[in-house]
C-alpha cells in the first residue's frame, strides 16, 4: 500500500462542482431468471464510455439452499467480458475448455474475438447452503483490428491486482494505469477501471482519461451541491479533474478510456459491422458454435 499526493498528480485543475457531470444515468432492473441485475450501459442516452459498452451490477442477491445462478451456455463475438465479485462465487466454463471459479477480488477476462461460448453457474458446494452473490459484469468492445482475434481466457487472482491508498482512500486499479500503478490485466485500447471505498467525508481526485463514468455501488457521493445517489452512474466531462466527496460511506467504480468508435449490439453480440452480427445470429441458430466441455446439454436459444 502506498500514498499518492493528489496535488502532485493533478496540479491545480481539481474541480468539486456539479458542472463536471455530463449526464446522470439511473440503473434499470433486468430480470435474468431467478435474480435481477441493475443495468447502466448501454442506454438510449449513452451507449458507451470509452471502450466499455455494457455495465451490469448483480445483486446483492440472497439465495436459499438449492438455488443459485444458472446462466446456460451462450455466445459472444468481438468483445471481452470482465467479471468481478464483491461477494459469492461463480463457476465459469467456456468452449476453450476453461473451468474457473471466480471469487471476490479476482478478475476474469474472457476475450470473445471471433467467437466463444460460455456458461456461468455455481458449484454444488455453494448452492448446498444459503449464500449471497454480489458483483459487476462489464463488456469491452474490441478495437476493429482485434475484433476477430482468437478467443482467449485470462484469470487474474486478487493478489495480482495492485492496491494503493490515495489521501487515506484504499483503492484498486483493476485495469489500466492510475495513481502511479498499472494493472497486469490485458487491455486492447486505452482502458481504465478503478474501484475505491470511501468513508463519509473523505475526498478523492479521479484520474483523467479520454472518457469516463463513475458508478456508485453503495452509499452516496457529493459533487459540489449535487448528490450522486446509490446505483447511479455519472458520465463526466473529460476536461475536468474531478474531486468527489463521500456523503456517506461509499463504494465506487470508475470506468473509462479511449473511444473505439461506433458499435452495434444485439443480444450477446457486439461488432463494428451489422453484417457480422447477422452472421453470428445465423451461426448460433444453426448450431455452428463449439460446445462448452462439461456443460454440453443446455444452451440459451437465440431470441426472436
């Protein structure tokens, strides 16, 4: 753990005012069958922030014994998924043969590239007792040059994710570089993902990047006279070096990076080309994707 001098990093450009907020997005509840998520991206008002095109906040969801999440095998193309848990465990399987339990603090990066299939379930040892699941799931649109790369799966244990303390605020640099540290998690464009926990009254200067958005996982933040409530996402103007203050104890996630250009999204498919999405839909309908070893019996049908 180390301390970083906020003034030294950002000079005198810091702003505490609500004028730094370009727009405020409110979460929409989405039922995924057995549990719901709060979806922030994409929306009609804002489809992407930097390379990030999808942002779901799962839970916290409490399951009784015998129940849990059962996301059947489904496909992705031209994107990378990022899964991060605060509580609970998810068992990841994919068509590459990867089998990986995800636990709090770890990062799973699944690169779909030209196409991958995966499932998200829970181990019997987990569902045997009452348990809770809480975390974030995000998608990155791959740059056009990388959209059709070979699919891959990368697992980063919690111990590999850098931590630092800035003005007394503990934080983790999940992806990209900020506050003098760099995450080992693979990126394909300039990408930022930082999480922090603030005590009431603490302030934090946010790192600057081309595009960025701040999500309030829990608690409430203050930007000047404006309160950012729990489960809201503030899209910030890039020119400001923003200082946020915790109105209550709060957990936050900052995402951002460079724009990779316009993307189309349809179900689980993301691409810079509409025709590529149509091909992906046809291939899934025709059963041309590989199976997930150990989870071959079920799949999610293509929506109408």
